[in-house]
C-alpha cells in the first residue's frame, strides 16, 4: 500500500520485495561483470549468461556444482569463493580460467546474523586483453627508453653538435662525457689548447643543463686588465673608486644568477683574486668592491685553461684549494692535430656554413684538401675556420685552387714525408723564403726587427718585404 501525508511517500516493503524478485534476473544480467552466487557450502546458485563465454561451461551445467569441483576441473584456479569461505573476508585477486585467460575477480561474503556465511557473491572480468595492452605498453616504453638512449649516443657521435665536429673517437668520448654530466651542477674544468673550442663546449654544457633558461656569463680572465678584473667580477658600489660609475655596477658573477658562470683562462686569475673566487665557490656569497653587504648567488661553474694547473700549483702561481674545488669533473679536449679524422668533416662544415653566410657556392679542390689535411693546425679549430673563410673569400673561381692557399700552409707541407717533389727547386725555395719573410715581418713589424731576427742586412730585409708582402717600401 501507499500512504501520503503531502510531504513524503512510503512504499510497502513487501511490494518492493516482490518487484525486485521478479526483476532480479534482469538486474543481474544488466551487470557488466560476470557473476557467480554460491551458498555457504560453495554450491553454485546462479551465474550470469556470460559465464559460458568466460569459463566454457553452460549456465545450466554450472548451477548446482561445487566451486571446489569447478576448481579441480580447471574451470578457474584458484577459486575466489573457496578462499572467502575459508577466510570469511572479501577478496580481490587474479585467476586463470581453463582457456588460459587472465581474470580479475572480487568475491564478497553475505553473512547471517550469527556470522555464518549464507552466500558468496563474486564478480569477475576478463582482463587478458587489458594485460596484453599493458605488456605492449611496457614493451613500447622500454623501446622508447632504448631509442632515447640510442639517440643520445647518436647525438654524441654526430659530426656536428651545436657547431662541434666529432667524428674521431676522442671527441665522441668528450661529447659522451658532456651528455652525462651536463644535467648535474658539479663544477667542470675544461683543458685544451687555444682554439680547440673550450668556450663552445661550455655553452653546450649550459644548454644541456637544468639551468639552460638562465644566463650564460663568459669571463676571459686573461683578457681583462688585472686592475679592472676584480670590479668586473664582483661589481662595485657607487663612489668606490675614481672613475667608477656613480650608480655602481653589478658584477659578472652576480649576472650569472640561476645560470652558468664560465671562467675562461682561469690560470690567468691573479693570486689575490683566487682567494675571493674560492670563497664565492664555497659560500655562494659575494661582496661588491667598496660594499659591506653580502649578496647570495646561485650558478653552475665551468672553467677552462690552456695551461697545466698542476704545474702552476708547483710554481705557487695557482692555489691548491682552488684547484681541487674546480677539478670536480675534468674534460681534456685534444688538439686538432691529434684527431685528424675530424679535419675532413670540419672543412666541409665550415665551407657549407661560410658559403651560406656569404651567398657563395665555392668548393675546395682535392689538392688544397690534401695540403689542409697535412697541416698541423697549431691554432686548432679557430685557425681552420679562419683559413677556410680566407680561401673562400679570396679565390677568384668557385673551385678553390692552390694559389689561394696561405703560404705558411703551402710551405710547411711542401717537404712532408712521402710527398712527391713536383715543383722546381727555385719555386720551392721561393715559397719557403716568402713564408719565412712574411712570418718574421708579422712578428716584428719593422724591417730592422726582421733583419735582426733573420740575421740579414736591413736593405735585404726591405727588398724581401717589398717583393713578398707589399709593393710599397716598408718603413
């Protein structure tokens, strides 16, 4: 019956029970999961219509059987209902059916007032396809990780990485180290001769670090006069010294906040400033020249040197404590003459780069290529780039021939071991003489200096310089 008082409606519980009982099959069939209801002894009372699809047993045959027998027959293993009957607690677990499918099943006990189990209701779902997808995803993830690892290796092995050419094993090792250490904030000390690319490698470390969005501040310790170096590094307060900016100045170290500070030619840092730099590295605090306030700084430190710091330590020109603070990770860049494999791709790289820059389409002849490969490149990459630029700009034809090659390269390779002597003696001697006169005049700048250096008279020096260098009489 239904009674109403104008506020709420109450339904007869018996009517609800009858309606639910008549619709129970429809309700159970509407449940997406496979369903099994057993009594307190494990006898199957009801299963969903999909039971046969999952377990291979028709609904009519399953009803009345014991879950223990079904487990023994291999329809499912283990039986979640059997586990619930034993433990009295709800359980969710994985099981295998007789078709070797993966099933996730949850079984829940329904207890009487005295605590005995009246029924066990279990819901199961075939997750084989889902697990297969998960396995495929895991395999794909693993492949992606491997591909990323391989890509990292390929990036370090590629001929050009941000302007660095690395076909040689030595440079591939250098780039491999950089790829590994760049994400970490450890101090890095880069060794190498002038022109090998120390500054470029420092920039690559910065780009690959977590500070890549911060500034990259480069300071050449040997290029700034000693009396100005401290104020450039640390900045100064207004009125600190005569000629100072009246508003004061922020130092380069301070400008490296949240970025990378690159101190090039660290060996040229005066002893008195080495103490202050050491304190900055240790405490990450600076004090401007003429100031009293300590300023907190946060930066990644990379330094470079073309001199042996250990030798400078022995000579008391470099502090031991500073050296050991700097030398957390050491990277040694080999000179170009020690990695001849890099010269060919490097020539190609610079030729393409400069042709594009100047809108040209020039190529280098085989004869010029051969001489460039034999040259020792004391100025390393910087010298190589300058020479390629000169060749492309001074060559009258699109094919760069020997006559465009600088004399100092031409003559140094004339008498290389294994070379065939294809030039007349007088022509060879003239080329050598021209290279010597050119180099002497470049170093001395005066005819008197050339005469003294080469042990010839000044009139002879004047005549040679006029012949090889200029048409006008040198002073």
